[in-house]
C-alpha cells in the first residue's frame, strides 16, 4: 500500500527525475473485470490514497524532480466512476493522467459488450480527453480516433516490443503524429518486455514501423529518437525537458561510439539506433552526473542483484 512512497524514496536516493504513477484497479473478476479479487481496492480507498500521494509528492512546477500521475489501469479493471473521479482529482492538483487503452482486440470487444461504446468513447465520457493525459499502446485506434486524440492533445506512448511480444498489433504512429497527438516511446512493464531497455526500444520502433508502413524511409532513426525524448516529454505534459536547448533542464544521456559494433558508421546519431547502443556511458540529471563510466556512483550493483534474485524466488 505504500508502493508510491517507496518509489519516490528510491528515485530521490538515485537523484533521477521521475513521474510515478499511482495505479488503481477496482473492477475484479467477481464484478466482471479481469484482475483477481485479491488485488483490487475499493473506489474510496483508491481516491483517498491518490489524494494523499498527490499532496505529499506531486510538484507541477518547471524543473520538478517528482511528479505523480493517477493511473487507473484499463477498461478491464476499473469502473467508469473511478476514471471520472480520478480525472477530477488530477485536474485539482494539475497532475497527469495515464491508462492503457486500445491495446488488444479483446479490449474493443469488452467495451462494446459491457459499455456499448469503443474504448476512446469511454475515455471521453469520463473526462480524460485533454492535455496531460497519456495512453499506453494505442494499437487499435482508427484514423478518425487518431484525429480526435490530436485535437484533444492526448498523448500515446508507443510500446513496440511489448506489442510484439504479446502479438497485440501495430500502433498508427504516423497517423497520430500527423493528427498532432503527442507520441512517446516506452518499454511497458517487465512482465511484457523482459529487456526494459529504452535504447533497444528505439531500434524496435524503427524496425516495427518500417514493417507497418512497408517502407524503409517511412520512419527514420531521428524520428524514433524524437519520440523517445521530445514526444515522451509532451506525453507527460512537460515543456521543460526533452530537448537540448537554452532554458531546458540539463538531463543528458551520453553514449560512446568506440565499440566494435559502431565501427564504420557514417552517421553517429543513426548509429545509436541502427547498431544497437544499449548502455549510456554517462547520464546527467538536473545538471549532476548520475551515471559515470557506465556505473551508478555509490550503488552496489552486485548486492542489489542478489537481493532482487532472492525476492524473485520468494514471490515466484
């Protein structure tokens, strides 16, 4: 129940900038939803804790290090009432909203059967069609729905690896961008992306979208870098990060190109994506180095790995 508190504590200890989502599920199997009865909370408990963590940790100011997003999980696992009340609460705290939407054909069928409308219509009915809302996946939006998302300023986080692992389908990335919707890039959760490597995600995004649009020029290395940086910042509703420019926050990831995999590359920017860069040499957050020579200063990685392995076995 204090998962958000723990995440904030660890983010602060690492010195990273983070948007931490307060997830929620209140529609269990006994009520016709997807999650087991043991993992849901009731609406009042969810809203009370959401307000608690927003009050404690959410900082909407430019340059903030911690922001809280309210994140009811998906149409399979939350009620429209919780969606609507979460939107009202987020608006009061100037906080972002996040959910999974249009990920699978099963979700479309569920929403039509239970609510008599498509997932995006449900989103609109509950007050979510506005800037600072971002959606994971967005695989099964129609062209008309892409236009609606763009008009409302709702972002979509493209997760090509997860969509490939789960065989969910292809996101209409070009249509979303053309409509003006913020388009970001994410790894999804570790349960559906065993790598969880954002640089790997860039390469997969390039390959998947060239397959989707059947063109080697439809999407470029610079496109997917833009999605991962500027686009992702827009999804989070932030105008102070995502680019290297005067007045922006000093958040930088630097990569060496002296590995054999990059030898002979004519375009260093494209080489990061096409040749498969996988680990930053240095990372700066808010003007301070947080990764140096590929390592996090002061972190005993071997001890962390042992503790994580033990926890994994304990909860398997």
